[in-house]
């Protein structure tokens, strides 16, 4: 069997972007926004955690925000590959980042862990929905990317759940 690969920037018979690609790119944009939001929240926890769990939480949150920051670039590049503009929704990105407290008191380590846990679980569910939508749309690349991100958030949630136990 012989396989011929076309080289060059654009193959003449490249698959055109269909209507579903727009919906998939929009879902990716929502995931990108939520990812950046969680990067900011995780970073804030990293800076402000205190108490007996300081070091392990400080280390864990650094691993998490580093991974998510790199993932944001991959998500944005996938959106561009689908021929859409990569962007985030700033108003949604900052929603819920503040503790709502009028004092300068930091949330406890346990409150931070529970807040991050909830966000990782929600983002994991967003990626599971994206996997399903991408598979229905015939977009295995996005489905694989969303599967990888869901796995990351599932693991992060498990670690946080075990920490909060």
C-alpha cells in the first residue's frame, strides 16, 4: 500500500470549515475563558495559602496553574485552526474570583481547596461536553484535546478532594 502525503501550506482538497466548526470553536472559547479564570484563581491561592498545609498546597497549585497556562495556548491554537479568532470573555473570567469579603482576611486553606475543587469539577464537565460535541461534529482533534483536558481536571479534582478529606 502506498500513501501519498501532500506537502505545502494549504492542500487544494483540504476539508472546508463547516457550520459545526463555529460551534466547536465557540465551545473552545468558553473553555479557554474558564481555563484562564481558574489559572488566576489557582495562582491567587498559591500566593495566599497559609497554615499547616502551606507547602503541599503551594506546590500543587503551582503545578496546576503551570499546566493550565500552557493548555490555554493549546486551546487558543485549536480555535485558530478552526479559523476562528481566539479570545476570552473578560467579564466571565473575573466573575467569582473575589471572595466577596469586605475584609482583607484570606480564605482558609480548606476554603481554597474546596473552591478549586468545585471549579476543576465544573471545567472537567465542560470538557466532557466538548468531547461529545466534537465527536458528533466529526472533529477528532478537538475531541482528543478535550479528553486530555478533562483528564487533567479530573486528576486535579481527585487530588484536591483527597486533600480536603
